[in-house]
């Protein structure tokens, strides 16, 4: 496995030099943050960022993410134009030799939380999701945005977009995902790129919008749309974990066994109600996801893909992008590395 760390590019308060001091990390997961959603990623910009990553001694192991334009998810007349641009981005990342592409197919909003700094008993803070609180938010009333999202919407633009989605059913969204995959996956194959869809976070519908990558049956359906190693998963334990039906150990065993996971996100959560949870430190003992069991499954199947600690807490008075501080993710990386070393010796 290629142990990697997410870096939000040159503007990130966490620098490559900081990450270099975390032992055994080989790879960087990053993106071009200056390209507007939908536009093609120029090869020269990809190569410039790659050079910067490599100068520090790292490999650029995965792109997370190239956002999918809403017109593609909505399946409207402009989608072909955006799909062509998406294909060009895939070709360019292939030319630059970056093998893994993470993306998601969540309408309008990426990961959603009700609180970005919930205090845990040890006074660290974490991201939390309370369904009652989210249900009371009237998103049409004002701007609603969370750090780390590719897009922050102005009120009017958001209302227009939500109106466009009001007619779209889950089945429509599946059709639009299929349309997209049938066009991009052949390009990914030719380009030596493996795409891994990131599951919906949280794994249920929010604000009345359809969400379709939530459960095991969804992942099965997704993988069957195009049966190719280039059409694979980013398996995120913290996104799927809030639904207790998602047995992460069994799912990792199943999909890693079929070689359909290209990117492993390791994050732990604690469920606080049927549709509520908060994030925790990475170790198994801290949350409801059996992280040791998940890593054992990756090891059992000789996983050679990219793995990274996902969201961490804020500890030691660190300030920065919620979920993406340096300290707790570093502890998470060491936890993963330690388990892996133990499994290698067994
Ligand atoms: C999140 C997401 O779980 C995660 O990794 O922080 O923002 C994720 O990067 C996107 O959903 C992937 O497209
Ligand atoms: Mn994730």
C-alpha cells in the first residue's frame, strides 16, 4: 500500500515540509484548486504541482478530486460539453503519470456536518452531524457552505440549482451516473487511470436531494455499470460507517478481494443516533468502525493501492481546515503504519 497524506496545495497551512516529518509517508493526495469546476485541468499545471510534490521527496499518488459538474449529475443538455472536458483532464493526469482519481457524485453538497468543532471529553474538537439540526436548516434562506467544498454557492445560484434538482429522482441520478461512466471509463482505461468513486457523506439523503452511493447494494450496482478496474471505489470508512448496516470489515474484504478498491480512506466515527454521529480519532477503540479489522482485510488481499488517514480531530490547539489539521491525521497515519508493520511481521 502507498501510505499518503492529503495536501490542499500551496495555500494549505499544512506544508509539504511538515508532512515530510511524518515518518513513512510516501505519497501526496492533492488537486488543482485554482481550476473552476468543470474546466479541463491543463497538463502544464498538473506537471508543475507534481514537480513541487516530487521536490519534497514524495510521489503524487492520487488526485482528490476532480469535481463533477452539476450539469452532468443533472443530466441536462450541457453535460456532453463538461464530460468532454472531464475526459481531457483524465488524459492529462494519465500523461503526467498520476494513477488514481477520486471523485464523488453527490448533488450540490459534498460532505455535510452540523458542527465543525464539537468538543470531545478530552477537549479536542471534531466534526459532527446531527440530523435534527440539519433538518431544521432552510438552505434556501442564505449561504450554506463548509470548508473543503469545491463550491460555495451564493443564495440565488443555490436556489436555481435546488430547483433544477427538485424533479430529479434517485433513479434519474443513477441514469446520469451511468451516462457519465460509459463515457469516462474508456478514457481512464486508455490513460492508465483508475477512478474511485467516493461514497456519499453522510450516506443518506440530505435537504431532500437524492444520494445514491450509500450502501453495499449501491456499491454493487455501481461496479456493475462498467465492469472494469478503472471503474472502482474509494472506500471511505467514515462516510459509510454512520449507517450501521454498512459492515466495513466485510465490505473491505469483498471489494478488495475483487480488486475494486483503488483508494482507502481511514476515518472513524461514533454513532449517536440513527442518523447522527461525530468523528473520532482513528483507532478502533475510539469509534464504531473496526479499523483494525478493515486494515487486516486490505492486508489479506495484498492491497497495493493508495491509503490515507481521513478527517482528524483538532488537537493541541491547532487551527486550520476542519478535519484536515496536521497533528491528528499524523497520529492516524502512524496508527495505520504501525498496524501494517505488525501485519507484515505476522
Ligand atoms: C472528504 C471529501 O471524506 C473525504 O475525504 O473530505 O471532501 C472527499 O474529498 C470528496 O467527497 C471526494 O470527492
Ligand atoms: Mn473520505
